[in-house]
C-alpha cells in the first residue's frame, strides 16, 4: 500500500466533498469527483471555478495554474469511474446503509491495493471496514469544514487497518499542507468528540430557558475567545447532523452529556436544521445564507422598563490581580474608585499594579500620559472597608471561598449606605448564599468579570431570586458605561461560561486517561479543528489545575451528573502539587521564572 497517491476519487460532492476535491486538485492530484446527482457535480465544478477565480484576482495563483487545477478535476455519476484511483474518499450522507453500500460497490471496482477512506465523523470505521472484502485498507480521513481553510485532518485507524495505509494517507495529508492527527475509532474522534458534548450542553442550557441564545453565544465568544457561539455553530453544522453525531457518541459512551438535548430532535423533526434550511436556533434571510434576521425571539432594543440606580463612585474589595484589574476598568470609565485591601500595604501594592498596567498602555500608544495620570488619580487605596461608606456600588474580588465572601458581605452590609448595590465577582459560588448574610439581599447581584479584566469584554450578570429589578438594571447600565458586554444568567453553578467550558476540559482529560490521544494531538485538534485560541491542556495549565478542580467539583455537586465528576487524573495532579504554570508543572512542564 506504500504507493504514491496521485489519482484520488471523492465520492459525494456536497459541501465537504467539493472542498476536499479542491484541496486535492490544488495540490496537483488528479481528482475524480463522483456523485449520483448531476446537479451536485455541476455545482462542485462551479464552486471550484469560483474559488480559483478569486485566487487569481487576489494574485495567489496565476491564470495558467487555475486552468491546470480545473483540468485535474473531472466529475462522473458512476462509481466505476474510481477504477484507477489509488485512494477513494467517501463523503456521502452520514448513515451506515449508504456508506456500507458504497464500500461494497467499491470492492468490485478498485484495485486491491487502493485505500478506501471514510469521511465520517460519527460512525464506526471498524463497522464500515467489516463490509469490505479488504478491511485492512479501510480507514477514516476526517477533514473539517471548510476543507480548503481548515488545517486539521484526523486519520482514524480501526483494529483492522494496515499501518502502511495509515502512513500513506498521513503523508498525503502533510503534502496537502494539513496537520494530521492520529486517533482511534470511536464516535466523534478527538475534535468532534469534545466539541459536540459542549454544543449539546449549550443546547440544553438554551432549552432550559437559563439564558437567551444571544447571551449564550456572546458569552462563549467573549469569555473564551471562540470564533462562533455554540448555537450559531450548531446552525452552521446542521442540527440534524449534530443530533446524529451525538446519538452515535451516546451509544458508545452512555454518558448523559452526550444524550442529544430534546430541542435538537424537535428542531430536526420540524425541518429547522440550521442555515441550510433558513432557520434553526436563529432565523436566516434565505436557506443557505449566513445573514441572521430578526425573529420573535430577537431581543428588542431598549426593552428595559426599570431604570438603574445612579452610580458615581465604586468600591472594589480585594488586592489581587482581578481586583486591581476591575478597579482599573472603572477608573478608566471615569468613576471614582476606592480600592480596599486587607491592609494599607496591600492596597498600595494593588494600586501600583494599576499604575504599571496604565504605563504599558501609554508605552503602546493606547493612552496619553495625561489620561494615565487622571485615571490613577481617581483610585484611592485604602486598608479598610470603612472607606466604602459613600460608594454607590461595591464589588468584591476576594478569594473564591464562600466563608470568606460571606464574612466580607456582612461587613459591607454594615458599612455601605442604604441603596448601595453590592456585587460579587464569584465564578462558581451561589450568589444567593452571599446575599442571605446581609439585611438587604435584594441589593446583591453577581457581576462576574473575566481575567484580565481590562482586556476581557464579557461580564456575566447574575441575578438571584431576591435581586431587585433596579439593581439588575444598575449593573447592566454600568457594564455598558465601562465598555463591557453584559449577559444575563441565573444563579446556578458555573453560570454560562464555566458551566460549558469545564465539562469540555474534563472530557479532554478523560481522553488522555483512556490513552485515546496525546496531549499534543488533543490541543492541536481543538486549535486547528475548532478554532480555539488555546488547546484544553494549555488552558488548564494557565487557569490552574487546583482552580479547575474546584470548579469541576462545584458543577458536579450542583448538577449531580456522573459525567461531570472530576477526572481522576486531574485530582492526582492537584494532590501532587502540579497546578500548572504557576508551579512550573501541570499537564506539561514549564521553565521556572
């Protein structure tokens, strides 16, 4: 099987098949495109003509190179056309029946040495291989959409696959300019195995009316740096496709996190399958369009019927990185800020951190020296919470410990004037548990900033069942004034971002525990296949494994879902003191500073 793959057949000329054919033709391969639909074949040719014309106009290829690419792509309606192919890649609809029929027919057409690859991302490669007379030549070759742009290719081996076949397609993937990742045969493989569990949880969150579709998507884009929100991504992938993948994953794992959210089935049965249908979680101006249009669920502008309380001065309790960052945000926006630490020395140190941060902004030309001085002058460092007597909004940013926060709020209740809004920046603890230790729980709200606060645009606004409407309105208005994007969510563990992010991270750890894939391959898969700014293990080491474990425990305790139980490997690393970058070792080792 160690033969050059110069003639390649692509069976199925939908969006993915057409994209794969383009990648192959551009890389100098002779491409045989096969589809039972002549219309699909014509559309594939038209798509290649259009994309290569754009490449010429952008001076990425010459007109002669364009003509050569087009000449290398020929289309047919019969599988017999694949007779001379050294590799056949099928990307037909995601059902065993259709794919198995293709493999059975290919056995009678292609050379015994030809490699047969399935583009499935949900079905068992082993089960498909078993239908072939030569199962040793069958493997998975999972490209990502859009194939010309996405770098990741998952090379999937079954227990029957011959190593030379794997080596040949891996070499081909590299020659195509892709990054091949070797994975075993289980539904979803690496990237989709992690991605679809996360998408499913987002759908369930929306279905429970916990947060709006707009807030869920904005939270994950702004809070995690993702290129798309989960519900918009489900619409792009196809809700029916996502449901099929999740059904296959659940059949293999029996993990409730993979059991398709009922809303996915309801939308699928109604034909509301996403962009391709013109409607899914969102409504689009036409089938196949990416332009979202307003519908009955679109939030109306200026719907707030309750005005917020006036806020001119803000108190920030804490002296760590988060506290100084939040104080900087408010001071930049023109608020008078009291920054209170446990001692005057700690408060002064926190203010010095703000001065250093503002100095970097000046050095980069983002702020004038005059603006820096004015901003810093608005911050008063204090060693006592008594200095919060006149603030309109008090924001705590102390340790993520419920007892510590309760004690602090008891003090704020005594110190702060009547009508002052009391906000906690907790990322996982129940806000109502903090509110209840005060005599004014209606004035307490969650205001979860993300780190680093000056740079991150998201603030999760968490109202409890006791939070007053005007308090909620106050925090939303303040968020807008400090140029942050507020999203509303209820008072339950993890709010939006952490409730979706940390189960995904936990599942990545379980993949390593099960020796399914390596740290490097999983990180590469999520960055290249999912567009994530960091791989899960890079992110875990940055966040801190102890922090991650604490959040996992809170989520598991709140929802009692066995799938949310912290991965044993995470617990072992924390017990060993391997907490990530801050200790020099977590999932990886780091040079000591």
